[in-house]
C-alpha cells in the first residue's frame, strides 16, 4: 500500500478538531526537528486521543495548575513529551512558544522527558516506562482515601479523576501488571488509562515481543476495557472516556489503535518514527501531505489557538465552582475544612512530635524495627495523613498503624495498605500518593528487596518527594535466611542517590530521632534502615547527644576518656555502634583513647559545615569505620589514616550473631584493627589487607 493511501484510510475528524490536532502534531514535529533530537512518532499518533481527553474530559485550570480538585494527567510514555508541552502551551499554561522552541536545550522548561517541578502542568516526572502508570494508581488511591476521609453528604470536595496515557513499553514493563493488579483489586473507578496501541516499539513491530491479549489481561485484573479502532475519531474516544467515567467500580483501559508517526509518508507505522527527527525533507512531505503550511515552523492557526484557549475560562469556572463548594463545606465543617487545607499544604500540626517515646536500657534488647513500629503507632494517631504499609511483610516490618483500618474496597478510609508482593509498584504508588498531596506515604520491605524498588526510589529523590521507606533486616546480622536475604551493597547504593537521606539508627532512641527527621523532611525521601535483631538500648542519661546528633547525621556518642584529642575515632552505624562502644572500652584498658562517632546518616553528615565535621572527625586523627555493609561507600572519608571493617561478599546462612562474628564484627576485631590503623599511621606506610572484610584507606 502506498504510504499516502495508508493514512488516508484513517478517518479524519471534523475541520476544527482536525486543525487543533494537527497543530499539536506539527508543534511536536517542529520541536523535535529543531532540537534535532526527540520522539515525534508518539505525539503524531496520539495527538487526536490526547486532544479528545484535554478538550472533552480533563478538568484543569491552566492558570492554577495546583488547584487541589483538578483532574490529574500523567504522560507515562514520557518520551512523547513534545505532545504534552504542545498541549500545555496551546491551552494557556505558563509555557511560552519560545520554550517549545528550546525543547531539550540547557535551562529550558521543556526537557527531554517531563520533569515534575520544572514545567507548570507536568504532574509527574516520567520516562522510565511503566512508572507513570503506577504513579497514576497512587494518585487514584490518594483521591479515594481523601474523598473517604473528607467528603460529607452533599459535600464532595474531593472528586476528581486520574488519567494516564501509556504506550506499549509501559504495558510491557512488569510494573504495569503489579500496579494494574492492585488498581483492579482496589476497584479504583476514577483511574482511566488511554493506551496508544500503535504496534511499534524501538526494535520494530510488537509482533516481536508483545503478543498477548492486553485487553484480556487488564480485564482479568478487574478493569473495564474498551477499544477504539480509529485513533482520529475524536467522538469515539470522547465516548469511550465518558463510558469510563461512568464506570465507578473498575479502573478503565481504553486501547486506541493509533499509528506512530501518523501522516508521515515514509515513516508512519514504522519504528523509524519513534525516536529521531523526521528529517527536514520528511517534515516537508508530511506537512504537504496533511495540507499544513511548510513554513514558518511552529505554526499555530488562530482558530485552533482560540479554541484551545477556551480551556482558561473553562478551567476558571470549574475551579470557582469548586471553591464555592468548598466554602459551603467549610461553613458546615470548619474543622474538617481547616484539616483538609493543612494536609493539602503539607503542614504538620504543631504538636506532632509530642508523646514520642524515649526508651531505657531496661526496655532492651530491642530491634530497631520494633522501636520503629512503636513510633509508627504513635505518629499514626497524631498524623492522620500518614498512610502506608508493606509488600506483604507487615508482621516483620512493623509498619501497621493499630486501629487505622485497612485500605480496601469499600473502606478507602483505612490507612494500612497491603501492597502485596509488588515492591516496584509499591514505590511508584507511594510517589503518586506524594505527588497528589494530602498524605505522608510510607512503605516497608526487607532491606535487600529495596533493589526491587530502586526505579521509583530514584524518581522520588529526583522529584524531591516526601516518601518514607522502612527497610528492616538490614545486614548480614539478620541471619539464617542467608546471602539472598542479607543486604551488603544496598546501603552504599541508596546513599549514592542524590537527595536520598538514608538513616541507619543504632538503637531504639536513635530510631525515634530518625523518625523525627523523616517526618520533618518535606522535600525528598528518607530510608530508615532497621535491624531484625535485638540491640541494647542506649541510655539517654549517659548519651544525651542522641536526639540532636541524629539530626546532624553523625555525632560524638562517647568521647575518649581523656578530654583531649582522641588517639583514634571509631565511626559506626546501626548495630555496629555497640561494637564500637565495646571496642572503646577495651582499647581504654589498653591505654588507647578512642572516640565513638555514631553516624546514622552519611548524607546528613556530609551536609554539615566543615567546622562541624572537623569537630567530629579531627583531620589528624586516625579512623576505623565499622559497618556491616559494603566498604565502598566510605571512600569519601578515606585517607591513609582510616580503615573500614565492612563486608564485600554476600554473607552466609547461619544464626546472625555467628555470621557477624565470622565476618569480623566483634569488639575484639575492632581493637585489633584499631591497633593496625594506629601502627600504620605511625609508619605512614600502607599495610596489607588482613582479611577480605577489612579494607585499608589507600584505595
Ligand atoms: C524502563 C525503561 N526501559 C527502556 C526505556 C527506553 N525506551 C524508551 S521508549 C521505548 C519503547 C518504545 O516503544 P513504545 O512504548 O511503544 O513507544 P512508541 O514507540 O509508541 O513511541 C524504550 C525501550 C525506557 N524509557 N524506560
């Protein structure tokens, strides 16, 4: 079939609609061409269905992108962002035509994939395929729970939909099944997903890799599914959207048979349209074929702009109407209205930290996961916006809020979530909940399985989202389950994510302080890394520096017995702090004066002033670091004066205390290594590795 015949066979929409759709198409084509980089195919193919959504369904106000009861739109197929930027510009968001012309350029508001916080109207950073869909599930969960909590008869102040546009890649990714399953199970009827079913991915046809019946798959998850054969049939897409909105009990998938690169004589329906500019010649041919002016580029017909810009008045009416409803609600329920405003603005109540426990040595030994559970129970009553759970490990992660009920179909007011064994989706759902606002989301699993949720954790950090992770079974000290369950490289892995704060508290009291940091941090995620095994409780009378010290990331827990300069500093984190304290005692008996620095968070410590860090770690004092994790992360502190007792293998299956001992985590070894560091510093010559677990500071 000749290329022109191929697209001529696809129905054309009425004239004004077609003009608007082609405006979107060619803005995207010109953006990619001018940048000489980007993805024109998806915007060209999906412009009509996106137009149907933005013109006929989506409730938004370009002049106030943050209005709380707006519908949310997520472009999960973030590579198609030229389409989103075109929509934002023409509908009147604060995104100028100049910005479209600076697509993918340094400092522009039109980066290569949508970035939350950079472009008004972008609801989520997307690009890693599948994440946006799961973010949408999280947003729909947030809407459902806030509606259950705040709406009153005759006062539906939380009442909006979440729309997501996905591509083949989004649905191929496993997270689409994880999150699709949760959404279906939870009956999230206000989640509506448009699927650009264009049969093409980067390597060619979806026949290569993706042949299951996607509709049947989502139907099996409990979704309402519809199909639109003609992607340019705006009315058919609009009708499908209307049907989806009427479906209150099931999330909706609308598969629209789109054509990648629609209109391009030589590239439509081919992988060549996916991720590179059409090329000057093909742009010209496409514009000619679609009867569009070849120049100037970035052409926006007046009638199209006028039509699109009606969104401003429409959005303003919708928002004003909501505001008057909200005022009526506030008159009848002033406290509830104030509470709604508080959580939407992410404000904490003044006394949120009151009543948090302090622990005494007689409470121990206590695992830090247990201490964390006790804190969650108290915080959960003080902060009704706290909502979370675990990936089927609740009894182990101690993440339940007693008495807060389960979030489940029919009781969306419940705050304990059961994510099932779906870590990747859990992470992305937490992101969606945080992006929505109104909640403090948290999620727990074993630390080793944080690997399964790395992609959304990275995005949480990138988007500065206040998400809290509760990771238990934090080291080889967890014991019998063996190397598959013993985290080694996870600490350094998470610490290396820019903007992530990792806290590994040493005992129950440091755990309370760590939770204070986590709740107080409004910009960016926090990972609490907690033990399975019981630990002694540090006496706050003996160690009064704990609460403030944890906030600083690292602090002097116990100084050398002489008040002067210590001979050596022992830095330890989490459970190893107790080894350091014991080592300090033994060294003192041998005449060596050691200072113990507890460093629950290297991220927070690194952010302190030079003066503070120098006070804690004087430049000329040798250091021994003790941490049951990969030693690699301590490189930033290395110099000839330090050594690390760490672990650079995968651990072993045995009772935890034995495993720790075998890998050198004993007070005895702390003393031995301390002497070696001291000797080495005297000699000023590097000494050889004594055991695979002890790294020298000369790498
Ligand atoms: C997790 C992840 N893996 C790989 C990629 C790289 N990538 C970008 S788009 C794409 C697939 C393109 O196919 P499709 O999703 O159908 O988009 P379309 O071709 O319709 O634009 C891939 C593999 C990515 N963005 N995210």
